[in-house]
């Protein structure tokens, strides 16, 4: 047993230690300044002889070195003649789950399902996507059913804890119109008429359910009955989560725009727009339909001539335009090549750069965090030896929230 004298000596020492601990100032997070020959912010003009300053995973300064203050004590990383470019964003991605676990084919409508539950952080495709400069993806269900469930927005942090990857658990609701979800089991949904009717009925129920909860929140005394099957749809009709619709062909593009812009008031993105979908581009432009184009970057017109898919949409006024890989249809790391093809076939360069960066971030609602090298946003960027849309220049290094996640030549 300790003596009373020992306790009398120990107590003042403990009190002094506690006071010192409380009084100790908080440590300033580490700051890193990245120097580069050129910075492409993604939402402004290029910056030559630039610097990007990162602290605690966020961008705290970006600009020309001559006019940008680098905090004292910052670690300086000089990338020499290289360029700094925003990390790419891919909104049509199926390869973060380690397999084909993205379709449940029993029921045609599966609003209760979500890909969050099948994410595999050690999946090699996550690492490969990052190696291609892709830092953020929407990992969505497949198109085997009319409504496959909800995709999850992820940072491509290979082999890290799941919570380090997730940006938003309900990234977007995935709908498929035409072709893929047509059911062969003999039940309703065999035709476009049937699948459209089933989807309309569910969306009407979801709309009314969300409206009832909004009324309750505004003071209406009757509390709606909780319906777990419709809970995810509340986020859609409250416009917190958009709908991404797999759509190909002119007929289905028009049907999708009519349903999700004219009939139901939700945030939506029409994804694919391929085959002869470009023939409906002028009608979509009039509606201001957001389009996420790919994986086909070209079609043949009725005379057998090449037609650039993105160029066809752009030329008639579709300005809310992003590009996808539909990985694994196109390899996850080849989003850069998709944009290069679009440019070769007539899409303006700046539109192509925006289609991989700021535009998909806006479409999915994370442009406050991603899509451009802007003060306050996540420090997600890639280092390239030249033009980031030139396939000869693969990323030399890729950073997510200031952390190096890929370096060319590394073997793990």
C-alpha cells in the first residue's frame, strides 16, 4: 500500500500535468506546397509557374507562385515541368465490388438495394482507377432491372477502411430504360410499356410519401407511417440525391427526359445516350437535360459515316455534359482515353476537360468538394508530364485529399 506521504507528493504532480495538458496549444496540421510548371484548375484559366497549397486534405491556396503566399514551415514538393490537374470523376462505374454482385434479378424494382453493402476496398479495380487519374466514382448497380437500387459515391482509396472511401452513401438512384431491363420471365416488364408503368407507379408512391413527410416536418399533426421500402425515395424527391438513368437510343432518351424532367420533379442525369441517341440530342438540349455520355464515343450515321457522340450533343446545345467509362466495359483507368477520343471526333478541348472534372461533380452534387482545384475543396489532383487528355501522358502521381495514392513505377 502506498504511504500518505507518497500520495501527498503525487497529487500535485498529477495536477500540474493535467494543467499543462489542457493549456498545450493544438498542433497546426501539416501543410504541403506543390509546385508545378502549369496548373489546370478545372474552373478557370491555366496557371503557369503555379503552386497549390494543401492542409489537412483541403486546398488552402492555389495560384501563380509570384502572388501566392506559402506558409512558413510548409513542406515543398517541386514537380518540376509537370502539370497539376483535378482528379477525374466517373459517374458510371461498376467495378468497386470485386465481382458481378450488382444485379438482383428477382424483382424489376429494387429501391431498397444499395451498392454500399458490396464495396470491397481491396478490389484491384479501385487501384487501377486511381492510376488513371480517376479519384472519385459513382459505383452503381447494373442494368438488369428497371430500378437496380442506389449507387455509392467513393474516393478511389485502395485498400483503406471503407469510411475513408465513402463520400455519400446514397450517391444516386440507378434506373435503366429500354433493352437491358426488359424481363424474359413472362411477368410485367417484358415490354417498355410494362416497365414504364411499373416505374411510374413506384415513383408516384415515392413522391407522395416524401410529400407527406415534408408536410409533417412543416407542422402537419399526422405523422406518416414509416415505409422502409420508400425511405430511399425520400432523398430523391427531396432533391438530396439525383437519379442516374441508363438510356440508349433516341426513343428511350426522349422517354427518359419526359419521365424524369416533365412528369417527376427530380434531379436527374441521362447516362449513355449511345447508339442513335444522338438523334434526340436537339430535343434534350431544349430541356437542358444533363447527359453523361459513353462508353461509345462514336456511332455510324445512316450513310456509314463516323459520328462523334459527344460532338453531336455539344453541337446542338447540350452543355451539361460529362463522360463515362461504364467500367468494366471500358477499363476504369481509361477515362482519359474516352475524352481524347471525344476531342478527336469534334468535342472542344475545354468541354472535354470539364466533362471529366467539374461537370460530373456538379451533376452528382459534390462540386463543393471535387471537380476543380479551388480553395476549400478536397486536394484531389494528379500530376502529369503534359496535357492530361493526351494518352501519352499517364499520371506520374495521384493525390486524394492530399495523400499520395499512386506513383508511376511503384510496385506494392
